[in-house]
């Protein structure tokens, strides 16, 4: 006996919906595209050429730095008190210059032949070792030109040098001839520099004697002599440049 069961309309969950074939194809295509979008492409291999050049550059830089450091270490260090070049003249009050007619010092070993009065007699009994004389000019602030004869006398001992300086410092005892008096150079209106200003200095066995004068004397003889002596005192320093 067959029992007839009542039929009810099917619920939505009782049966799966049927999709047309073309819809399934579209769905499959969408799923494939999603999978392709999530796929991460493989990274390209590292640029070996670039990394190689960078490595070589760093290596060369390191070699250069090390080489420079080694070179610096091996360089000899200069002493702190090293003298640079030739000794320079000590700066003074006046600016002295040589003249074209007598640019170099004049040397002689016979001091008696180039001296006067008691100084000449002194040299005959006490010969010098060497006489060196140089000639300079200086322009004063008022425009006057002053001529200076610098004589360097080298004796055998400090005692002889002291005796010579003491003798030449006295009035009327003569002196070493200046280069104008000795006719080594001519200066207009002057036959000697001995009437101007005198200065001297002893340096062990050497005596520096300076005489300076100008053709323009002015009206005050005492002031003129004082000014010429000032020039001579400053010119003593010039002996350092040629005294042997």
C-alpha cells in the first residue's frame, strides 16, 4: 500500500541553485584573476656588476687612506726653531739703501792705509785683521738725503778692539777713513762724513764705526750734528749683514 505524503513547496536550503554555464565560466575567470593578483613576482637577481664596482671603489678608497697615513707618518718633522732663509736685517728707525756706484762692501787688510791721525798710528803698531766698509743713503722725513759710511774693523783680540774704540771716541784722534774721505765714492758738496755724526760699537774683537752727514746742514749746527749722530746709531745694525 502506497502512502501518499503531502507535498510542500521546497525550502531554499533544501536544494542548490542551478547556475547557467556562462555564469560559471565568468566565476572561474574572476577566481583566476584574483589568484594572479595575489601572486608576488620573483625578485630580479641582484645587480652583481654594480655591487662589484662599489666593492672595488671602497677597496681603492681604503688603500688611499692607508697610504696617505703612512706617508704622513714617515715625513720628517721640522724643528720648531728652524731658521727660514737667510738672516734678515733688524728693523730700525731709518730705511737705508745702497748706491749703484758702490753696491758691495769694500774689503782691505791694511787698516793703517785707510786711517788718519792717532788712529793710523795705532794701526801701525797694532795691525788689524780686516777692514770692511759699506756705503748707504737714507732719506729723512723732511726730504734731505743723508750718507752713511759703515766700517767694520776686526782686530786680533777683544782687548785690541776695546782700545781702538776708546781711541776713536775721543776728539782729535783721527779715525778710520769714511768712503767719501777715502775717495771711494763722490758726494756733491761733501769731502768727508767726519763733520757730521759719529757712532761706534764693539762686538768682541770687532769694532763697528759709522759716520753720517748730509750736504743740507741747516742753520743749527748742533741740531744737525745730533740728527746725524742719530742716523749713525741706527746704521750700526747694518754691519750685521756683511761683517764676517
